[in-house]
C-alpha cells in the first residue's frame, strides 16, 4: 500500500508538471487560481500503477503519459489534438504548401478514420476518395484500435510507395478498396483564369503562408489583359488554413481598416478583433503585398462560390464579404468550423493543438456548427443534386454554436433547383442524373460557376427557393 501511495504522489507530481508545461496553470490564474484535482489525480495514479504492475506486457512510462495526454485532448472536440514530433513537423511544413502523404483532411469517428475532405489534385482526390468516407483498413491493418495520429502515420510514407485503403461509403453495399501511390503533396493554393467577355475566375484551394501574396499576383495577372467586368472567387472544397492569410485575402477586396472577423474565448488573449490592416495579416517584416493590389479589385462586382467543403479560413473570408455586402455568395451552406485552434509547443519538438476560441463574422454571427448560408442557393447540378458531405455538425463531440441553439442540429436539406429538360436517351422515372464537377479549371460544365457568371451578367438565374 505504501508503494501505491508513493506511486500516486509521483504520478500526481508528474501530471501536475505536465499541466504547468501546457500553460494551463497560466490560464487558470487569469480567471481564478484553481487547485489540482487531487482525488482525480489519485485515481489516475492508481490506474497508471495498475498498468505498470499488471498489464500483460511491459509498457513504457512515456507511452502511457503520451496516450493520456492524447486522450484528454481528443475527447474535448474533433480539432484539439496532441502532436508528436512527426505530426508537429508535418503541421509546420503543411502550412508552407508542401508535405508528404495522400492528401486527405481526416478526423476520427467511432474508432474509424473519417474523411473530412480530399485536398484538390492529390492522390486521394484523383483516386475518388470522398468527404464522409470511413476508412476502416489501411493495407491489412484494421483502423479500429489505432489513434488518429497512428493512422495518419501509416498513411504517410516515402513518395512512390503504395497503400491500400478499404473504405465504407454511404449508399455502397460493399467496402471499396482503393490503392493510392504516395507522393510529395505540393498544393498550389491559388489559380486563376480569364473567362469570356472579360470576367475573371480566382480559385483558392487552401490558405497557406503565401496565399495572400499569390491572390494579389493573380489579380494583377487578370487585369493585365484589361479591366474586369466581374470576378468569381471560388472557395468550394477549401478546408481553410491560416487565420492571418484569410484576413489578407479579405483585405484584398475590402476597404482598409474594415473589420474582418473577431474571436472570443475564456482568456483575455482569446478575445480579439481582426481588421484589414498589415499588422493583422502580415507575419514578420515582409513587404505589404496589398500595396501592389490593382485598385479596381476592391470595386469589381463579385460572386463567391461556397459549398459544404468550404471550412474555417474560407468561411471567414465568405462571411466578411457577405456581411459587408461586398459580394454575393452562391452555392450551398458551408462546413461550419467556427473555432480557433492554438498550437502550444512542448518540450521534445511536440505540441498540442487546443481549441481556444470561437470566431465570428463582422456582424457577430457565429459560424460554429452552422456554417455560412449563401445568399443564393444553387446546388451542384441543374437537377438539384449535391453530393453528400460531412459537416462540422456531423462530427462527434463538436463544439456547440454559442449564439444559436438551433445550430447544433443538422440543417434541413436544401430545396432543389428546377430541372432542365434532358436530351439524349430517356431515363427511368425517378432516376437522378448527376455529373460530378470537372477537374478542369473553370470548366464550362461547372453548373454553379455558370450560374455565378449569369448573375454577374445580370441574367435570370435558376435559384433554389425555400
């Protein structure tokens, strides 16, 4: 019994040290100085000691503590997580637009890896991995029992090596097996194209460190061929990224000093307002890329395309442009990730990613678990079909919307646009015809883009109505 008590004191001290290293004590002092939960720590110590003495195989102390930390964070919400040295390095490299792997944004649900979104033009995207897919086997290893970090490690690997994913997909009777070849993922975050009659198309695939500067460069390129009559900003399937970059992109279209977003959390440093100002969108002492922005970019008529894959930073931009009536939003309701994650570095090149605040649009709307609702609802095809997508509200343990009690329940299905007459062979009655969007940039088959152009041209648009 003396040994158990001694082990309990050691573990309590150890966990207390961990809490201090995670800066939780500093956060507590900002509110009320709270004492450590001794009874709960004693229980933790007893479990720790029982595993050390009685588990069928020896377990390293480091492994037990790491799993305890990981469990604490993963049970808070879908976005808080412990980052080991590899995961922390991947996070840092990923924001610079280059990393190794398959190109999938993932989460965990019921012990399986759930696909949030495949990243555009990556092995996963080209192989047909879809939002909402459940990955239950990696090669011959069952995902059940693995942590998300372990599963992600297995999906990563040397370029040109292969991995087989076994997937469960809603509507499919049998599991789907896909063999993907790993490669270095180089995400080109911004693309552009000059369309017919002087209309511009600007696509943002993700928000990385250089995205704001790239947007300004592409806008300059678009204007080199003459003035624009209108601009389509495409944020569909954009999973987000860096907050300061979202502010920089917003600053390219809004007047200086305009409020872009605000955050609110428990600690004073989590309460902040972000404006279209260099101090809010720049990092370090780099040149202010907004200075080289074409003056017409802040006045050109705009339509912003969003859908259920538009998340986080892309929702910040869409919400700001909508609230300030700078652009018309067209498409379907966005993902609904309205929370801020702070990365807190730890010793050993590890870190935790902790949800510390909710963010709000300039008018004070919380996007969390609700999303941005477009001004004009237009689904992916003329007959009203939109592919089934995972949204924040569908994630287990998602953070509730602080301002809208109804936001925690899934939105009702959006009404369908009137179907166009179909040409070609007759279809059975009730059969739905759906042609997925083309991978071609600004494809002429892109129904939502065509409707955006029609809107910019002032033509009649087929619009969904409640």
